[in-house]
């Protein structure tokens, strides 16, 4: 993996995905190329006092002249507020690439279960682009994504298109408080995992809040998955 460096980048585009989530697209200024592994994150300076916040890169590592971030605005602290205040073309300072939450290649993990809650989906979008489109990883990959309400989901079209193009990939949104007749998984992501094959060779990748990570870890450990096959990135 590349050692982290200081970068400057400018806001190229932003998209309101729904009332809670925003996607930000940055173009690198100096240096103008960032090589990263899917699953890594950037640390952005969000105040003049030098406070920083971390955000996982959600774009493909095949794109090296810029990067995309997904931000959950619910916390409404200095990180979210800073990003929301950025004008198009405004520069940010960041340190990147950081982190070791990447899919382990060539191991005895013969299938992969990616489990996200909320903005924890961010690194998995990057991983799916890398492993399905770039590396042509042929291992079965199942994505579980827990959200409170169905109308908070986004990027479903992208995941469904990937599932059509790569039949060994499947996507399962899980809604904890469905408003109407929700036809798919409901409840906590942990409750829906039983659908997944519980073989010892499944590699589990968990990203999101600490409660989900703790619950899923306990559930799959109890099913005989070893700690070596459970990887996580805790956002909060
Ligand atoms: C390695 C890493 C990668 C991360 N990647 C992302 C990412 O891709 N997208 C993203 O939106 N966030 C990500 N985060 C969380 C992010 O760094 C900030 O913590 C988050 O944006 C809140 O920052 P803030 O300054 O706005 O609020 P703060 O004032 O720092 O936080 C306010 C409170 O909200 C809690 N909190 C933080 N995040 C959430 C949340 N999503 N939902 C509910 N409560 C929360 C905090 O624990 C705190 O109690 C990541 C964190 C880490 C450690």
C-alpha cells in the first residue's frame, strides 16, 4: 500500500442523494494523482484549529485523479458542516490514503459477505468496483446494507446493475423500520445474515456503527467463523 501523503483537492461536484446523505466529488490539485486500495479513507482538515474527520473513499481505485465521498449529515458536527459549506472549486487539505480495511486477496476466503449500515456502504461501493470490474474476482460476493427506512437508500440502481452483470454478486437491502409492505429483508442486518451460507470459508467485512459490528461479530463467531475471517471498519 502507498504511504499517506498531504493532498489538496477541490470540490468538483456534490449531489444530494436524499435528505440525509450527500455525495461529494473531489478533483486532486497537488499532488494530482492518488493511488489507493478500495476500502481506504481520507482524513480531511475540517477547521482552522486543525481538527480532522475521516471519510472512506467510495469511488473506484481505477480513478486516480480524484475521489468521491459519501457523507451522512445526521451527526451535524464540524465534519458534516464543513463539507456542506464548501463552494464548487473550493480547496480542502487531506491526508491519504489511510487504513487497512481492504478485501484480502488470494486467501482461503472463498466467498465474501459485505455488511454495512448507513454510510458504512461507502468503502463497499469502491470494493465492488475494484473486485468485480477491475480484478474480475469470481468469488461469490453478497452485500447486506442496513438502513432504517427504504426511502433512505440510494445507489440501488448501481448495485442492481452490478448484480445483473456479475451473477456471483447479490445485493440485499435490509430495512429496520419499513413504512409499507417491504418485500425484502426487514429488521437488523444481523437477522438477515442467516440467509447467507455460514461456511467457515466466508470472509466477513463489516462497516458502520459499533453496535452492528459487535452484533454481527458475535453472531458469526457463534456460527464457527474464525476471527481471522472477520474484518471491520468502525465509523462511530
Ligand atoms: C475510518 C473512518 C471512516 C469513516 N468514513 C465515513 C464515511 O465514509 N462517511 C461518513 O458519513 N462518515 C464516515 N466516518 C465518520 C466521520 O469521520 C465523522 O465521525 C462523521 O462525519 C461525524 O463527524 P461530525 O464532525 O459531523 O460530527 P461529530 O461532532 O464528530 O459527531 C457527533 C456525534 O455523532 C456520532 N456519529 C458519527 N457518525 C455518525 C453517523 N453516521 N450516524 C450517527 N451518529 C454518528 C459521533 O460518534 C458523535 O457522537 C468515518 C469514520 C472513520 C473512523
